C-alpha cells in the first residue's frame, strides 16, 4: 500500500453482560485520496448498526495548517445522527464532512510525489505541523475511547490557532448538508 503513510488501529473492549462491546478506531494520516477512500469504505461495516463500532479519525495537513476529522457513518440522512443522553452514536465520516479529501489532486497522480517527511526535510512544511495533527488526533481518540467525545472536527493553523467543531445537531446537519448541496 504505497499511499498509506500511517494507519493505527485501536481496539477497545468493554464488557456488559456476557458479550464484549468492541470499538475499533482507524487513525489515518495518508498522503493520497486513494488511501482516504479505503478508510472511508471501511466504515461500510457500520451500515446496519445503530451504535457504530468502527470509527475513522483522519489527520491531514499542509505546510502550516491542517485538520483532524472524526466519523463513523457513510449516511447523509440527518435522521441517522441523533444525540442521546449518552452522547452521539454516530457521526458523519471524514469523507462526508470534507468530500474533497476523497478526490485525487493532480499532484497525487504524479509518480514523483513527495511524502510529508520529505517535504519537512526540504523545509516546505513546518517541522511541527505533523506533530500538531498527531496530538489533536490522539486527544480526540482518547475522548472517543473514554466515551467523552464532544468535538468531531479540528482545524488548525500554526500561526492563528485551532478551531474545534463541537457535536451539536446543527453542526452535524451542516456537515452532511454541505455534501448534499454539492
């Protein structure tokens, strides 16, 4: 898989009654849309589950900015995203929140495309931008595993700071409505 830079699975088991509840978190930091499409498609296993057991955290960045998105569902039906007293049971996939992540860019089709590490060595990318994306992704993963997730998107710029998208019915609806309008 030449397009995959980093993929980390976290599988968390909790026991309620006689069956374990499993939460699998796919954490991806990929350089190409083809890698993100694979992670997006992995969420199809959640299609018939009310409470999603597989979640995807996508971290991506440019030279001094980036985003980290959390989601578990491929649905664009607003009724599939209800908040309960326990929090959210599902959130739109990062590929639904930002569909452009799934579309190949012209430079991704070139054979000699540079990786994030190569860009950092050539000073085309801040040496700490990857660390910032990884830190935010790890924080969101910890919140997800602990059942304390209150945010599903973070947009950061090393110069101006970080903006979080909190989980509210309006924010979730806006995330899927954007896709429906395209």
